[in-house]
């Protein structure tokens, strides 16, 4: 929140000490509704007990006597209570309006519930962030990486990514948003996919849409859930660079020499429990030569 009013002004507002013109101007500002929402929220939130007089006295006892006397002469008594109220306001603001984030690191998945009971599973190296306050009215979150969503029915549910936006009412789907790769698969119900400068696309159960670099395609899937929920990564005509980067994510592995990869697509799958087998499936099938260094990292050879 951009603070356009200092603590003295807010204290006088809370104490009902604003002049009539000041109050009118404040009520016309954008900040008025924000502060009013916070004050209204305070009435429904249980706050820890706080004895203003006791805490004030303890604070004053720590100050030099001369400073204490000066403060007593200059500061009106009502301002102590008002200042405490301002502190509570900003505490409630940070509590209600702050962003909640969930992060899955390399070689791990994470499951969690959203405020409405909708369920999210993050794939490796993925992050979701959202605001809890007002969630029922505006179900919107930001995604970096890949996630599977099982959405409860209700208001429109929106997944924002750098590449595009997915909107649903209640359904099951995945969104994958990585560098130069965007993929949406609908497993139940229907979803609307909006990409900048492109017409919106509606996907129904078993339908998918992806963009990889300059390549754009729509395709079908038969599975009921994404394979990676069962610790398996599957690809259908996906650029080999995306597949190699998925190997890094699922096995917490460093792969050097990716700049030597050819411009080719991969169709196939690998399990997440056997690195050597996964490397053979991908690299041998694509005729990619590689070695391992002393740290166990994979190094792709230049042809």
C-alpha cells in the first residue's frame, strides 16, 4: 500500500479529530477504502491483549527524565491509543494482505490446499503465490513452473503465468510455464487458455495445448492425471532441451553442454527413481554423447 497519509493524520482520523474538509478529502481518496477495510477486518480478528498504558509506562521508564517530561508535554494522551491502533492496523494489513507462497525444490513435489479447499500439487522446481484475503471473491494465483490443480466449484479460478492465463470454474488440469515452454492439459471439465496476441482456446477433458518456442500445437491425452504425480515424466513431441531440463529438475542434477543439443523433439518417458536408466532412455534414443565429471554431473559432448 502506498502510504499518502502519515501516522499523525491516521491517528487523528481514528480519534475522530479530523476537520470536516480533511475528512471529506480523505473519504474521496483511494486510500480511504483500503484503511477502512483494515479497520473492518480488525473487528473480526482476535488480537493478543495489549495494555497501552502499561506498555507506555514501561517505555517511558527507560527514557531519560528530561526526554520523558518533554514527551508528556508535547504528545496528547489520545495519540498513544491512536498510535497503538495504527500499529494494529498495519499488523492486520500485513497479516491479511500479504502474499502466501509454496515452493517445491529440485527432485521434490509439494501438495497443499487453497483457502476454498481446492488442491494443488507442485512439480519439481515450481512455485505458487496468492493472497488469502478475499480469496473466495477473487480466486487468483501466480504460477512459476508446473502444477496440477483440482479446483472446487465457485467463482472463476485463475492461474496467471508469464506466458498466459488459464480460467476455470471447477475442474482438474495442469499448467506448465517454463522458459520458452507453455503447456495446459484439461483432465476434467473445461478450461479457457488466454495467450497474449492470440485468440482464447477452450480445452475440454482429454484436450491439451502447448507452445514450445515457435511451435504451437493442440493434442489429446488419455490419462486421468499427469504422469509426474506417479513420479514419471512423459513427453509428446517436446524439444529435447525441455526434456534435458526436466532431467535436471527431477534428479537434482547439473547437465552441462546443453548448447550442443540439436534442434530436435523427443517423444517418450522416464521414471524418477533411476537416473542411469533415464539418461539412457533420453540420450541414447536421441543419439547424444555424454560423460560424467568427478562431481557426478552430466557433460554433453560436442559432436
